[in-house]
C-alpha cells in the first residue's frame, strides 16, 4: 500500500512552455509489427530512422509524458532493456536531425545551447559535436564558465551568497569582443576562470575558426540577447534544452516537472563534488529562482527546443539517490523535501544500472560515461 505523500511540497513546477511528445509510445507500438525477422536493435534502428524532427523538437519543448504504473508493468514484464534502447535511440536521432538542420544553414558559425540546471548541456554539446562532424563540420567548444568576473565582483543573491546564475556574474563585454573576433576569423586567447582562487586568468589557449569550423557554446545564459546583441542573427543557431518530464501516478496526479533534474543534480553533486543531499536540497530553491529569472524567459528565443529527459531515468537514478536522501535526518531543515523525494522514487520499479549505455546523457550524472568531462 502506498504511503501518503508529505504535505509540504516546494514549488518544483517549471514555467517552461512544453507539449507532450508521443514518439516513444508510437515507436513502441510499431515495434510489435516490425520485430519479426529483425533483432530488437535492427527494428529500433529501422523505425527511428523514419522519425521526423517535428516529433522530437520544435519551437516548443517536446517533453516525455508517461504513466508510472504502465512503466512499472513494462519493467516487471522484462521490457526494461527495450525501454532504455528506444529512449536512447530517439534522443540520438533528435540530435542528429538538429545537426542536419544546422549544416543546412551554411551562414551559421556558432551554436548557442542554454537550459536550466542538470539538463545535460555538457553531454548534449559533445553529442551534437559528433553529429556535426558527420555533416563535415568540426566543432570547437567555448565555455561560458571561463568568462566569470572575479569573485569579488560577483553579485550576491537575497541570502548574501554569490549569485553565479546572474548575467552580471559574466564579463559580458569581454565575451562579446571575443565572439565577434572569432566569427570574423581572428585568433583569440581564451580566458580561464580559476574556481579555487575566484580569479579570471590567462589560459594560454588560442582559438581561431577556420573554414569548416563551427563554434559551440553552452551555458545558462546562452540565449540571453545581452550576450549576442552585436552578432548577426543569421550567424547563430540557438538551442534550448531541458530535462523536463511529466510523470503521472495511477491515481491521475502528476509529479512536479523539475523533480528529475533535482535528482540528477543531487546524484551528480554527491559523486563528483562531495556534496550532501541536504546541501543540494538547500541550494535548489535559489537555483530555481535563478532559472526563472535568467534562463526560462529566453526559451522563446531558441530556434529549437529539445528535451533531454528519458522515460526510464528515475528507475535508474533511484538506486543512487535513495541512499543519499535517507541520510537526511529528521532534524534537518530539508528533511520534508528529502522525504517527499523518497516517496516519489519509491513509486518506480528498479532498472539495473548495467542497462544504461556508457554514451547515455544520463551518465553525466551517474558516472561511467564514455565522454570526458
């Protein structure tokens, strides 16, 4: 019998504009007729190749929507591996189609990728780079993180903490100057932000865009026109990504649309940043306020919106997230939120970790990725 959810629920619903993507269910139904005479991988590859971009991305976010009960029944009936493979194949197909769209616009010299916390911007950028190479374009990456102002110049939020989500934490004039020079074919020495000292230092790294090169920049402010107002629009391709999900319980209720991003961040921070679940939960309201102020309002500026969430991901993430949440003690200010997230994760039946491929975007948070970060 399911325990009742805790009464206190933080505002974890995003104001992002989205619509439901039915590609997963449609492909699952088609597999029943296409599997005969083919292996599962062959059938998935055959069907995914037919999926058009409009079913995976558009000017509105195409998010996944699913019934947890239905997903659990698939897992219980041995369908977990198929679910993972379909989800991963659809994401790869979407990224390939976005790369094709970029390559079809030869005037594009830079791709800007923005999205809220834990959307998987880093891995998405790496996968897009690979897809662009298949179109004859060599991607060069530029990090917004290296354009932070010195720490003492960083604005503070309402609690007095450094507000790294603010556009004023970025050296906008230097970024604009470097971007304009790069798109003009000039060589630029890139800065490097030293997170230990909080100082912008010289990297010694030179960058120039040669013919056939395309610049990829990912960061929370990538779609903010303050950064690119001096650049011709035809030279830019803007992408908004988010790991937004719409998960429905058997009683028809929906879970907050940002829960999976919060859980992604919690697992990643514990594994790679030595941060407790309580510390991640304490920081999350500030992160969300920053998103609503600095990221989501510019979603409409994107050429395409792309969802990086997987239908299956909480069934995998729970294995690392639940122990972290159980460490949050009852006298902790974040205990009720930790208890609520435990209740959410316990609705999902478990998918073995070894079904998660090494190239999965989810590996950015879980570890074991084939990509270097």
